C-alpha cells in the first residue's frame, strides 16, 4: 500500500464563491470538484463558513442546497473566532494526528498567509473552473 492510499491528499474547501458561485447556478463548479475527487482520491475538509453549524449539518446542507453527491466530508477546520481562514487551516494541519501527504486550499477570498504556497483562488462569480481544478489536482498529486 502506498502512502497516498493510506493517507489520501486533503482538499480544504470553501463553498460560497467556489462550489456555490455568486449569481450563477452553474453545475460546472460541482462537476470540477467531482473531477478533483476522482483524479486524486482526496479527502474534503470544509473551511467554509457553512461548517460553523457542525460537520453533519454542513454536509446535509451541501447535499440539499448544492446537490453534492460526493463522499462524506472528512473533517472541518476549527473556528478561531475572526481569525483569517488561512490561520484556521494552519491550525487544523498542526492538530492533525495522521501523517499528511499533499494538500491544497481552494477559496474565493485571499486570507491565506500561512498556506499561500498551496492556495488556489477562484473568481466568486464563476467558482471552481477547469483551470483552477487543474492546479488543485497538480497540488494534490505533487509534493513540492
């Protein structure tokens, strides 16, 4: 068993402006997320504000409101009460007890001081497009 099978890559996922673009009901962002999951076998860690009601409620809302049919959400980042999202992601990484292989962050807001080297920013009106998904796949499959 290789390390990627035992410890799949992690995708830190925002929803609004990424999978749920503003003013746009396209299913393309969700389809690109499925492509990322299929090509990398990544686990999803929600960094979205949707996580603040808890992991189970966030996942149910994703399925109900966004039509998400992907694998179960692996985890959520901690709420550091107003800290930039990059700090919350860095805190999750620091507290994770399993070894990590590759990881990537996708968000429409650039608050990524500590995780910028593995960050892909989306246009909030377009969401996750093919170019962003290609970059995420590259990050999830290659450790630099």
